[in-house]
């Protein structure tokens, strides 16, 4: 069984090139330079809680039982993962609600993976974040992680490129080609 390991940036840049795998593994790192989302109290709440996150859109080509896990490689990250029906909203991660959600307050923990999800062919999003808010002084909110998405035999799991990712990959290739001249 073949497994593809991609960094978060490379995964997004190459996602449009028909990378399909089962299981699909994505290596990433949550840092202070990542996007920031607002917690369950929503964008209009007086004391908003925020967190760093990475979101990945993926497609599956067949109905079946899938497992999704997040392994916090670093003890500086208490993992949180949400699975959405391609409708993740960084302004309020519970509106619309994810249909699967796991979290751990322990740095370096492995979450998800043991709970089977019955998914239909289609497009989904998986969001990697921290169990702790940025505002908490003890927050374990940065560090390396690995997401694994596995499905039934014969299923293809594909990353969907972020808007503009394919163009950035083309521009990068043109710049690299010009440097070789």
C-alpha cells in the first residue's frame, strides 16, 4: 500500500495534478503566520477566542467508511481536527457545524482515526488546529502535525487546490526555468 506524504504548502500547490492516494497523508505545521479563525462564540461576540488553522479540501470518488486522524508530532501542539461538508467558516467554526470533530488537551496526542465516518462521494474539508485558544497563556497552539485520510479499498482521495495554487506553481516553475538560463 502506497502512501503519499506532502508538506502543507506542497500539497496545496500540487493538488491539481491528480494526486490520488489511499491513505493520503499531509504533513503540516501550525505557526503564528497561519490564518486565524474565530471560535464558537462567533464574529460578533465581545470576547472572541481565536486559533491558528490549516484547512484542506479533498474529494473522494466513492461512498464508504473513511477514517481521518491528526497526529500532533510536537508536544507544543494539542491537536484539534474538524471535518466539514465543504462549508468551513473561519468566522465561526460551529456555524455550520462540523459533522465530525476531535480534540485533545494533551500536547503531542493522536486524535480521530478510530471513529469510522460514513461518507458519500463528494467534496469535504478537514481543518487542523489547536485545542487551545491563542489567548490562553498555556496554549499548546503551535507545532508539527500529520493528517491521515483513509478509505475503502479502491477509493481515490484527492486534494483540491486552493484558489490560485496552480498559478503559483506555474509562476514558480517559470522563475526557476529563467534562473537556469
